[in-house]
């Protein structure tokens, strides 16, 4: 491979490999002797001698040049990017288009030599000179291999389906490691995964019916049917999905779980895969775990300044437990990861126990629940307590034992975070009592509760300004004599005619005060606790949701879908 590097090079490649322990001095000496009778670069010579692998050379060059490297064995290419760079140009300069973002007109390009100005200029010229190129370092052998696998084969969903319809499916070949990428069913599965990520989906549903296969994406919290395929495609797709997610392809009568890690749209994406037997075949759902979107800064969660200050005040407490509540898919995990990211410093030991680990984070010790190894949440918390943690994250409180262990950790000087399934922040207190936690244990150890939902944001290109009716003013708690304009959804090409694009959170935060502790200790009613909280400035989630309507972020119809507004009519 081409080992020529730019002005940022600090050391010779051979010296760097010896220092890293990848090769010995003797192996370097052998390589340099071979170099005298070869026109190939040192990296290629060392690979051919069997001293190093392509990956070692790639990572060494990446460290030496400061350029980001890419492992092409885990990359799924974007069909659009392949059409941008012709095959002859890709082969001539040993480059490979990875993904293209039309919004920013940016192309991610794998290159054996990221300082090849001629190659960069040639690619940039293909789009009138306005193309933004992000070069990433790949090995010459990897790039050549993927060029062979990609060019000459259709990578678009429609093109692959046309190809499949002209021939028979060879299910057995899907398990072969060699040249598997050329199989149309492999490309079809990859194209569907890539398509879902590019559309911003959070889940992919493969749902077999009696005569066809339904494919749905969950986008902005709502399921949308994307494709319907003939049922004969599904057995081969099941095999492929099971192979790449590490499931048993011979087992179809019991549920299975797996995981896929790929590089899509230029960044690592993980998929959590679950297979469930149904009367028409196995139903498979993939949860898309995009680290790029999964971990956001605390001040980017969409909190009001008042709620942000309140949350930071709660985080300043050195011990106690903070709960995040809400239904499945309400963004609880994202909020918890944002909190951990906010407090993650060198002086703090943060440990997590999750089911499963969703997003790997630097400096945080993450563990996964493993029932087979008898490490459930309660056993895991007990074990973590012996690891000298400052902060503990428990993925979910499901039962009495887990809740008791989490609160015991909070009582012994640890800061604990967890999730709980309740409809409101105040509802977390009777829920804890219901699963058998004593009120005296909750009082004094519960720092606060965050309850949240996710709402869709109106498309900024097509939202329609309308005059609010009397009922809408009452729901929004606005004076009936005030002329009020709000926005409704319409739908356009930009939002795929949905009227909404993207999501944000609406949140209520209950900070547990000394007076609230007294009410908890004497098992006061939810109404009493709610009235006390409101007297201290607590604002229910409906207030935050209505704020989002008044500032034009979303519609009244959308918040009515996820938040109960009936109390506002009756009050």
C-alpha cells in the first residue's frame, strides 16, 4: 500500500511499528532488505512477509498522519456515493466512496493515501468543484477488495429487487464468508439497514404475513410502512440477519437476541436484534443505536432554563437516587447518558449495569446484565459496590430486590441513577411503595424524579400558521380575549409529506424537598404530594408541552397524542 504521508508525519513507519510492538527489529531489518529489490512501499512488503496485517498498517499510518482510519470490513456503502465516483477513477487512485450527504454536499472517501491532492481534485471536479470531501485512511488491499465487490453490482433497493426477481435465491451461500457481498440478498439487507439509518429511523420491523413481508421503520416515534416484499424473500433475509447478528440459524421456534455492528453513513452504528416466532414465520425487529445521536450535551436536551438549573442542582447532591420515568421509547436512556456524560471526569468513578449496553462511553465502566451467569440487576449492584464507585447507573428498576439494592447504594454515599416505568414524576413514589420499598427508605434518599416524553417537531418548511380557537386557547391556558396564532402540520417533500421532522423532549422535574420527605414518610396521597410540589414551583409535563406549541416547535395535535391535556379543560 502507499505509505507516502504528508507534512504531519512524525516518525518513519518502520520505527513506529517497532515502538508499538507490532514487529521486531529483526523483522524490520528483513523488510528493509526486501525493500531494496522491490518497488513496493514498506507497508506492503511487511504485509506480504506476513509480519503485520492490513489493519495494523492502517492504524499505524493513521496515528502517524493524524488522519482518521476506517475498517472497510464493517462498512456498508451508500448506493448514491458509488454513483458519484466512476469505477475507473476509483481504481486509478485507489479510492472508495463510502457515503454521501446531499444536505451538506459532503462525500466520505476512503483513501490509501489521504494526501493525494490529484485524486482529491479529480473527485471534487466531478460535482462542479463544490463537493466537500472528508478523506479517511484505508488499506490498499481493503479498498481494492471492496471496489471489486461494489462496482458492477446494484446497491439500491429497487435495483437489487429487480436483480433477485430474475433468478433463484441460494440460501446456503449466505453463510459463506468468501465474496458474500456479491450475493443480492446480502446487498438487499445492507441497503435496507443503510436506508433506515439515513431516514433517521430508530427501529426496523420485518413482519411476515401470510402472503407477503411487511417492512416498517419507526421514524420520529411513529411506525411507517416502507416496503412490501413477496414472502419467498423472507427465509433468505432471516438467514442473513441471523448470521450477521450472531444468532443460531437452525433455531426458529424460540425467541433469540443478537447484535450487529456496522459502519454506515461514515460512522459506527449498532443494531440490537430480536427474533420472535409468529404464525407466519419469525418476526425480527432491529433497534438502531446511533452513538452520534444517542449521547447529547445536557443543554441540548430541550430543557427550559428553569428545568436545566433544577436538574444541575439535583446532580450536585453527592449521594441519593435520581429516577427518570416514562414509557418505552420516551428518551429515558438518552437523558441518563447525557447526565453521565455531564458528570464524567477523571476524578469520578462511574459504573453502569445495563440490559444491554446501548452506547459505549469513555472512562465509564459498563456492565451488561447476564441472567445465564446469574448476574441480574440486584447481583450486579452488589458486585459494583465493591468496585469503589462514586456514581452508579442501574438500567431499570423492575422489582423489589433491584429497588432495594439501588436505594441501599444511595444510602451508603453513592449517587445512583435509574429508570422506572410510571406515567408521571410524582407517580414514581407510589410505584416504589407498591413494589415493597418502605417509605422511610425512600424519604431522604430520593433526590428527584424526571418524567419525559418525546414529541415530533413541525417541519420548518411547510408548517401552517392558523388562528387558535377558543378550545385551543383553553388547552394552552391563554386568555380567551387574546388573538393567538399557532402552527399545524401540512407535509412536503422535505419531511416526506409527514408534516413533522425530528423530535424533542418535554419534561417535568420533581425535586424532593424536606416537606415532600415528610409526606412520603407518612404515605400521603398523590394529590397531597402534587399540591405541595406545585406550591414549590413544580410544573407538570403538560405545561412544558404547551410551551412547545406556543413557541411554534410542534402542534397541539401532536402534544395531545403523547400528553394528557384533559385536566387543563376541567380546571
